[in-house]
């Protein structure tokens, strides 16, 4: 083995499970935020949400 014994080996299902949980949390948080503040939706190609008061 090329990997040092002090580096833990994480099984693939555990890694995928963590990714799935993070995606679910972020999706639910986004849905809750846009439900409470519809103007906070991001626009296509944008890296941040645009508010009606933005001048950009």
C-alpha cells in the first residue's frame, strides 16, 4: 500500500452518503429561503442573488 496507516480509509457508501446528506440540506435550505423571500432567487449565470434594488 502507498497510503500511510495513519490516514483513515473511508468506504465509498459512507462518502456518497455524506455527499447526499449535504445536497439534501442545501436544497431544503434553499427552498425554505426562497419560499420566505421570493426576491432572493438567483438568476441564470449569476453567482449571487439579485434583489430588485441592485443596480448591476
